[in-house]
């Protein structure tokens, strides 16, 4: 598979880190994702919004001990697209 055929939404460094973390860990809070990715608040918000707009992740906003808490989880569509992306990368890496 040629690299230009990779999913362009996922194939961005920060979004790939977000998808990888959620695929591996399930649901994560905004602060957990921020810590895992090293992103700033604004950067994480922007990239999470792009993934959510495409239906790859979903967010849930609630309050915990009177403080706002945002959590993210990968969707079925997101897991499927991420799996397809990983398989495409594997093909590229294993080409002779």
C-alpha cells in the first residue's frame, strides 16, 4: 500500500498517539491523555475534536467532586479504522 493511501485523519502524530492510547487503555480522562501524549490543553482539544468529528472517538463530560471531568473512548468505527491503519502500516513496513 502506498503511504499516500493511509488514513490522513489518524496519520497525524498527535492523533495517532491519542488513538493508540485509547485503543490500548479504553477510556481515558483528558488529563491522562494529556500526560500520555505530552500535549498542551489546546493542542489535545483540537486533535480530539477532529477525531470526534470523524466518529473515531467519543467524549463524555461530567462532574467529579464538583470539578468538570472529560473522558474519551474509542468508538467501534474508530477501532476499526485504527486497525485498518495499523495493518496498512504493517504492509508498508514489510514490503520488499
